C-alpha cells in the first residue's frame, strides 16, 4: 500500500474540487508517472479498464 510521496508534484497538481471522472482519470495518470503514494484501484480502476486505459 503506497510508496514514496512526491510532495513537490502534489503541491503543483492539486486534485480539483468535485472532479469529474475525466479529471480524476487524467490526474491519476499523471500522478502514477510522478508519484508512488497511492495506487489506482476501486471504481477508478474499473472505469479506466472500461475505457481501455492502461495503467
Ligand atoms: Zn502521490
């Protein structure tokens, strides 16, 4: 569960308030490239699989 957090990346990339699914997906894709603090899982992972997005 979770690895190292990239605090600088997080400070520069806040998740919008009440994000749409599209916003969440793009945030998490960028996040996965830059930070290791959390995994893509649950509903978000399902939605990305449905859309054929690899992560
Ligand atoms: Zn992170």
